[in-house]
């Protein structure tokens, strides 16, 4: 068997002081910060793990311009 990451949707990632949300045309989610267990940031994306969900979210940036800002926000809210 072969395992691969397959894109399922394109959309917009939003981060507020209360939650992290992704809005796509096929898939969307919104999770309050206390339910975000971990975030692993990469140069071209982020992997989010959630409490009470069997699936995590692997998000790849279409534009890496704001990747460092996203990393700073995730670090701040997950402290």
C-alpha cells in the first residue's frame, strides 16, 4: 500500500482570538482554541491536531508570504 497526501479543497484559513477556522468550497471547519491540541508549522503549511476528532488538518499555503505570521499566531494562542 502507498500513502500520499491528496488535496481535497482550497479555501481561506482564519485565526481569531477565539478560534481557528477553514472555509473551503467542499470542506470547512471551525475549532475553538481550547480544542486545538497542537500545531506543527512548516515552511509551506501547517498541521493542526484537534481534541475529540479522529482526523487532523494538513493545510498547505497557496502563498507563503504570511507563513511566519501564522506561526507566531499559533505559538501565541497555543501557549
